[in-house]
């Protein structure tokens, strides 16, 4: 008789998966979010609200939300991090670069 509550150890991730995950977290996500913050701020500050520009910003915003949630937050949860720690990683890898992009655009707009 076997018990249905056997705990199976988490499968170890290959070095390739680990490298890809870390490069998305440390390189791709911050760069994409930095540029996204910059261009979103440009759109809002400029006041040129045409439909093509609005649709591009909406698509960009949706894309970065999906990138942040699927490839950063959920990946950290899959690694076994606590939700609080995964949110902290999300802040440093996604939210902070987005805000830096905004700040950069505001500074450039002022000069």
C-alpha cells in the first residue's frame, strides 16, 4: 500500500535554463523596462495623444506587464522563493528600471 502524499523533490534545473532565467532577470527585463518607462513618459509628457501612439504605448505596457509577471515573478516562485522575496526581485528587476526610465525622460524633457 502506497501513500498518495509522497513528496517528490523538485527537479533540478539545467545550467542552460538557469542561465536563460538569470539573463532575462538581470539583462533583458531591466533594459526593456527602462526603455518602456522612457517612452511611456515621453508619450504622457508630450501631449501628442494620437491613436497610433496611444495604441503603441498600450501594447508596450501590456507587453512589459506580461514580461514582468511571467518571466520574472513566476520564475522566482518556481525557484521556490517566498512570494514576498519574489515581489522584491520583481521590484528591482522591473519596477525600479521602469521608474529610472521615467525619471530620465523627465530630466531630459526639462532641459
